[in-house]
């Protein structure tokens, strides 16, 4: 599918390019917690151990697919930035990654996705039943590890987060193919389904460090806001990036009849013909009219609106992080806010 760049596409790409040129690479940015992440990887592989070979095989398949692992990274950075000097954060970072991986396995089955992180999804390789059941295993293993932490506060944060994420999944299911979804309902799904685990990760870092209530709330706000920015950019990428860039098929959101901000903006501010096009796309799903929707979204300014919404969230995350005591790790957390906007995958 050949796409012709529109002015809005060029403007958004220009904004992203400016951010990229002013920021270090992902490897350089995350260097302060590189050793911690290696320790987390070791915990993940140890805790994936099972007498059932298929569990290890599927778990290794999806975890081994890579990704930036921003949720555990944020937990590690927050804990260290607030003065934690132990090693329990490795186990909790692995818990966060297990919960995230379980949601990915379940999401791909529900969404009938075939590509993630540039590879075939686990359900495409191993089947839906195996993917769902291994997702269940990862959830239950995560809860075993929560108990090992020996803290009711940690269990409270993670169990609440897991429950909210499940609510978000159901809310998103209700929103699909519904052309009357409001922007607020759309943002609620983001806050529940994506931002909540970012929030929990940052909050856990604060709890481990023994931070006071005000600092814990600042950490939670940081995670919530940067997680929202992350998802808004992801929704924008569905109409700007290639499958190679973002690691999934272009137009997946449209195929699923998922009303994301670019489509919602088109429905509010497009011409009568464009609004009807967007409405039909949400109701019917599929990618038959992807080229027309793609052109309308670019012409309507929807991408600038989505990028600006993400920028506001990243800015709010930065303001929350500025409440942390001075340190190099605090600066890394601040730099991550801009990094969340530059991502192309």
C-alpha cells in the first residue's frame, strides 16, 4: 500500500525529528539501569521455569521478542532516583513485565492480531488456546512473586492495577465498532488499559524507596501521564508508520473498528463526507477503505491533534518528575518524557 505524505504528516514528522535530534539514543538514555535490566532479565527467565515445556516456550517467545520494556525500566529508575539501594526492585520489575506480557497474549487473541514487534504473534504460532492459558500462567506467577515481596502495600498496588487493566480491556471491547464513543471514553480506556501499569510501576519504585505520600503520588502521576502519552503516540502510528517501523500491521486499529483519537477527531471536525467515512469505518471495521480514511485523517489535522495531546501528557509527566530530589536518574526520567514522543515502534 503506497501512501502519499500529506502536510499534516510532514508537520508531525518534523516535530518528532526535532525531538529525536535533541535526545540521546535509547541505549544511551537507559544506560544508568542497564545492569539492573540484566538482573531483571535473569529473574524473568528463572521465574518462567515450569515443568510444562509449552509454558516456557511461549513465555520465552514473547518475552524474547524484545521491546523497550519501559514499564520495568520506569520502576527501576524511580526506585533509584528516590534513593532505594536494595535489589527487591528486580523482582518487582519482573512482576510488572509478566503482567504486561500476559495482557499482550490475551490482547492478541481478542484482537485476532497476527504481528507484534515485527514477529508473528504467539497466538498465530501456537494457537489461541495456548496463548490464553500461558497468559493465565504469567498472571498467576506474577501473583506468587507479589506474595514473596511480603508487603501488603505492594500487593495492593499490583492487584488494583491488574483489576483496572482488566476493566480497561472490557471497556475497549465495548467501544469497538461504536461510532458514538466520546473522547473521554477513549481516554478512559487508555488510563485503565495502558497507563495504569505505568502508574503502578512508578508508584512501586516510590514505595520501595520509602518515599512519603506526596512523593509517591508524584511518582504515580509521572507513570500515569507518560503511559498515556505512550498510547496516544501508538494510536497515531497506526496512521503514520509502516509495519516495519511499528512492528505490527498498519491499519490494525481500523480493521478492529477501534475508535482512536485520529478517527474521533475526524468525526468531529471533518467534512460531512469525511465524518460519514469515519463512522462507517468504525462500524464496519476492516481495511477496505483504509486509503480514503488515511487521506482524510491526514487532511483533517487529526495527527497534529493527537501528537499535541501526547505532548501535553509528556509535559505533565515531566512536571511530576521535577518534584523528585536532584539526581542523574531524575534527569533520565525527565528525558524519557521526550523519548515517549519520538518513538516509531
